[in-house]
C-alpha cells in the first residue's frame, strides 16, 4: 500500500467519497473536502500530494472490495 499511515479522518473522508461515487451521487462538497484534506496531510508530512492521493484511494477501495 504505502509507506506512511493515514489519519482516520482522511480515511473516513475518502471512504465517504468512494461510497458516494459508487452510488452515483458524489457531491462537490465531499470531493472538495477530500482534496483539501489530502493536500493538507501531504504538505504537513512533506509528501507528494499525488502519491498520498493514489495510496489513499488504493487502500480505501481495496478494503471496500475485500469486505
């Protein structure tokens, strides 16, 4: 997956976004909240935002498929 730990609030936001995507009802507010949280986390951790986003999506979507 990734070499770093995601905060639970970021995982929860991405999980909500993924559920909304699957239901065909992703809102701009949810998408914006996820992107803002990813950017903040990446900046504070000194990580590449795109790497953070891709790792987070993999983690959330892989876990959702396994459930």
